[in-house]
């Protein structure tokens, strides 16, 4: 299960504009889910910016501390101002131990430095996906999914269906109902291709000998032609 993160929130009055809130360092937000009516709240911008420093915050259960008690939520969306990238609105989804959710979880690639295809075969790792859509109970939500690259050789892929998932976590229906796709691969580098294209020492000597023989044959033919012309 993902680590615990918390943030404070206060009930937001309908008659206070979002613009006024933002000027005072607060961000308007909404909490929905759990078969309850959506609740308008506000949070401090500095608190939101702090939790957004965690790259896996969207795959964590957050404890939202409100005036009337705490509720567990996941961060569904953060709207930002395109001119300065500052947050302007937040959507939270309330969850419980009974809530099943479908969510994108980050992929964490490990053992890349000892990957067979890289260390022994001179290949290069390509990350084709940085996250995977999973379905699980909120209490089983993983912070990230590890992909072990150690045993991959050149030309090998890690497919979505090959990912080892924690108990209680599965690939989403969307993924299962579509064609399996790779999330990472080990490919031949351009440098390795250039090395393969270079002739070996023996091949180079044979090539040079062939060139010399061809040159000598041509010189002999030219000399013979010159002698015949002189006789004429």
C-alpha cells in the first residue's frame, strides 16, 4: 500500500469567489464520491505545492483533514494556470476500504545498470510507458510498480501482461480488453551497429590484397595496350 500523506482543508463558502481565495493563498477544491453530495472545500496553496513535489502523489491515498473530521481521498485532478503553472482548482475523490478504483500508477524500473542486454551485450534500454492503469481496492493502492530489467537481453520486451502485481491489484479492464503492449525494451545501439559493420582484420587484409591484384592486372593491361600501339 502507498505511504500516508495528509493535507488540511476547510469548508468553502459558496459566496466567496475563487479569485479572492487565490489572492489569499488558498485554492478552491471539491470532494466527491462515497455516495455523498460533492463538498466544496479550500486548501492552502503552499500545502498543495508541497505534496505535489511527490511524483507518485496521484497514486496515494491522502488523508484530508476537514473541519468536521478526516476523510480518505485520492487526488484526481489539479487544474493549473497555463501562464504561470500555479494550481487554480483541485478535485479529490473520497474513498474507503470498500472502494474499488481504476487509476494510473507510476512504473519504477530497477536493475537497469546490471541488465544483461546493456552490460554484456552493449544495448540500450527504452522506457515505452511510464505508468500503468490498474484496478484495485483503495487500501491496496500501490505507490508504484517495479519493473526488473536485470535478465532482459537485446531484442527483449517487458509486456504489460508480464508485470508482476501485488496481491489484490490487477490490470484495468481497458488494458485487458486491448492488445498487449510493451512497457520497456532493450535495443541495439547505433554504436554497436557501426562496430558490426566494420570489417574484421582478416577481411580487411583480403580486401586490400584483392584491390592490389586488381590494380596490378589493370597496369599490365595498360602496358600491353601501349606496346601494341607502338608496334602499329
